[in-house]
């Protein structure tokens, strides 16, 4: 997966395209577009294209996983 890096005042970030994120998360590109439009996944527009910082996608996955585990915990204790 070819990736872009962006220099910023806080360091270098890997920037992914919709296709990259779809492959990384094993989702369809349509699902990634929908999640981005709805604000469910951290993303930004660059012109007409969506872009995603990999570090923010990773943090989002951890938060979502933790939230789902917390919701499942009471069911597991029964």
C-alpha cells in the first residue's frame, strides 16, 4: 500500500486514501465513504477527496473496540 506522509509541527503523519482505509479495515470503499460523511471515522477533505491520518484511525479503532468490550462485559457476567 503506497502511503503519503505529511510533515506537520508535531511530526510526520501517514495519510491514507479511502482505498487504503478500506483495505486496512477490510471494509468496502462505499462503507468508508459513508463513515467519513457521517463523521463516524476521523477524516478530512482535501479538495474533493477524503483523507485519513493512520494514527487517528488506529486510535479510533482502539476506542471503538474498548466501547464494544464495555458493552459486552455485563452480558458475559450473566
